């Protein structure tokens, strides 16, 4: 009984102390996929379906329609859980549609996000996308409320082995919402294919009234079925590493562990199902 009460107290204390930080995080993708977490949480220049939460222009370049289920245990042992479900639908060779639902937090402190987006190619090398979100917040210390958010992004294939991505996120103000949590966020990054097996990712994320978060990571496709990745973040300081395995032509599993210097470990897992047979891993 004492042990249970002590654990509950630790969880309450952690959430109470960090609640401003939790709610000041960018609203667009608190919960990413394990694959993206494995390269430091980068999205803007990645091409997986889950990265559309950070840059909707990736929907223009879907190779296959797919469904992805992702989950993570924030700061392992805290009880702060997150999950999301992505669905990407390839409409044509130059356009795609995406939807997702995200839940993040604990019963007393959590947010739920519903998002829909569309991406299209403007040329062979340039794609553009936009998405809209409805975000609901539950906080026992404040009045529960909601707001909207708008996101625009673009990716440009500058060279055959160099992809550049940019994205901008803006909250749509709700008069009942606490304005200190309304921040615009800008991201810029690139993916540089060093070889057919290794890709280097870099990204800078700048949120209004907060310092820039610089990210660097890589993915190494060891075999057609198996890949590894690693990445670092500057703010908060963290290191991530993970693996991905194509279980069969239509099913891919990813697992990642992120180590935060001041908070601890966050494990995450993802399962992606391709609606069309896939012969090589992404």
C-alpha cells in the first residue's frame, strides 16, 4: 500500500512540475513513430507516412497506402503514455491524403489530437502540403479547453541524394484558451543520402518564445528487411537509437529507446501495415 501511494505521488509530482513543459511542446506531433524517434524525432525531411504530422507535403510522395499504430511510454515509469494512429491514402502518383488521431498524457492531464491533411506534387522535385488539427486538452488544474491548428509544409529534391524540407505550424486561437500556450513553430531540415544504404538527417525546430532545438540523426539499411538508426537533440538534451524490421511484405515493426539527460528513458514501438505488397523496407 505504501509503495502504491509513493508511486502515485511520484507521478503526480512529475506531471505537476512538468505540466507547463508538456503543454508548451509543439501541438502537431507530441507522439511520433518509433522510426522517427530513432533519428532524434525528425519529421520535416523524412518520407514515412508518420512524418506527415510534422510536414504534410510527404503525402504527395506516398509509395503505398498504409496504416501505422504507434505508442510510447514517456519517461518510463511515470505513467505518461502516448499513442497515435496514422492512415495515409495514395490518391494518385502526385497526391495523397492523411488522417491521424493522437492521445498523450494521463487521465487527469492529457491532450487528444484529430488531424487531416493533403499533399500534392507541384513538379517532379517540389511537393506542397497542408493539414488542419482539432486539439482538446484536459487539465484538472485548469479549465479543459480546445483549439485548432494549421500546418503547411514543403519538400524539394534539390539533388538526387539531397532532400530539403520546411514546415510551419500555427495555432488558431480559441478565446477561452490560455494564450501563453499558443506558439507558432517553424522547422527546416534535410536528408542527405550518403550511399544507397546510409542517410543522414538534420533538422532545426524553432518554437516561438523558446530556443531552437537542433537534431542530427542517421538511418542505416543493413539489409532489405532490417535497418538501424540513431539521433541526438539539443533541447532537451537527448540521445535515441532504434531498429526496424520488415516482418513480411506488408508489415513493418520498429522499436526505439530515447534517453533524456535530466528525465530518463522513453521507449516507443510502431507497427505499420502496407495495403500493397512491399518488397523493400523504407
